[in-house]
C-alpha cells in the first residue's frame, strides 16, 4: 500500500508539472487556451474530490499564471492613439501636467514645464483614457528631440509605452519626423528606455531600428 501511494504521489506530481508547464506554453487568446482552462477546472474539481490537494493547488497556480498571461496579452494589444495638441495653453493639457507634475519632474528633471511654440505636444489615449504625454522639441524638418515621454503611474509598468514606441516610432514616421532621439534623464527612465529597445549612442538614446 505504501509503495502504491508513492507511485500515486509521483503520478500526481507529474500531472502537476505538466499543468504548470502548459500554463507557460499555451498562447493566450487562441482556440486552445479556453480548452486548457476547462482542463484545469476539471483537474481542480477532481483533485478536490479525491483530496489530492497538491494537484489541486497546482491546477489553481496554473490557472492564475494563464490568466495573468492572458491579461498581459490584452494590455500588449491595446491600441494607443496619439492626439496632437496645437494649443499649448489648452486647459486639459495644463490640468494633466499640474496633476502629474511631481511624477513628471521625478522622471524628467531637465524639463522646466515651459512649452515653447516650436514644441510638439501630444496626448496618448487608449480606450478613451489619457495614459500619457509626449512633449518634443522640433530640431529640424526631420528630427525631434523628445523631452517628455510620460506614462501615467497606473500604466507605467504595462505594455502601453512599448506599444506606443513600436507602433508610432518604429514602424512609421512620427508626425512626419524620421529621426527621434531622447537625452538621458533620470536613472529609472534611462533603464526604461533600454528595456524597450533604445540604445545610448553618443550621449543620446536612439531607436535601435533607426
């Protein structure tokens, strides 16, 4: 009986590893993802009935991992619209900057909140929610120096910023400007730029696909 119990525990352990591996392997939002979640639910119910709590715990953990990856996939595919603000005294723009003034100053200490006439200003909007702000200095007909590329704290760790740069700066011209660069700012912002694919060249962060 003891040997039989050991084999049973080994079998349950094997199933638990398979379930956890599957949660990392299967791609969210495809036809097999929902079927996999139903399998997890079946194993969870069955494991509780036979009191195999380790297996039940593994099914729960695999489900949580799958749901987390599903959520990340949704965020990654969330569209970002760029709304150009031509009136730099726009009341909503001023309210936005004042509301996030401390956060903007922390990450962009070189920015003095004076928006010159030749600056380009745009709000980043996703699902009718303002998620960020772009302020750039027009250097010439082809080049923009980005002074602020701010994502609100709520979304600072999401895929929205990377989505914006991939869609607007990497794959297409950004309002007709071919060359985009960002000077080093705070340590946190520099690390963030590197994490989404920018590289420091001659004291400037540039798009690695430029």
